[in-house]
């Protein structure tokens, strides 16, 4: 079976989520109210459904259509995004890249996926897109992630930024 995050990894993930949400909301100038309206969850491997598990991506975003309780009209629908972290692939990337540390890698991955969620939510990009559009979107999100994280002065973050500047294909499927 795949290797999952342990309690120390999850502690670092919580820290990465706080940092990722903060820098992403600052970049997009989102108010607390707007940020709270973003409908997403960040999940680790044990919480994923079978079809959300990837053999190669570090993370992926899945979209679900949900209904507000008691509503039957289309106006009661909303999009809900699941950021599916692939623990096994993240830990493998960490083992294969000795210049990486887990916290900066998690910050990069979480921020990257949050940018996707915001872009989908603000209709900068459609979730359902052609292969060509998805490739363009991935490049755009990598550039934005680099721009958002570049000002941060964290140990080992520069190594992660440099690596994914030249290997963006390894984040998403």
C-alpha cells in the first residue's frame, strides 16, 4: 500500500496550509469573507477516494457539484473542490531530491493548488478544459505560484522554487 503522512508530516502540512492560504489570499487581495466563501478542502491520502489517487502527481484538484440543503433549483448548486495531496508521491519526491525539505515542498504544492481553486472560483479558467487549455493553465499556475512565493524567505524554499521552475510537470496529473 502507499505510504501516508505521519503525525510530524501532518503538523508541517498544517503550517504549510496556513502559509499557503495567507500568501495566496494576500496575492489575490481576498478579504476574510471572500476567503471563507471559497469552497474547498485539503485532504491527505487516507481521506481520498480511489479515483482521486494518482501514481505520479504530487496533488490534484477534483471538482464536485453540491447542493445547499433544502434547495432544489439550480441556484442551490455550488462547486466544491477537493485538493487531493498525494502523500506517497510527495514523500517520494522528498527522498529523491536531497535539496528539498518537507515544509517548503508542502508550501509550494498547497499554494499551487490554492491558486487553481481561486482561478476556477473566479472563472479565470474552466475546470473542464481541453488538454491544450489544461497545459496552458498549468504553466500559468506555476508562474503565479513562483511569483507568490518568491518574496518568502524560508530555508530550502529557494531550492523548491528553482526545481519546479524547470520541472513544473511533476506537481499535477
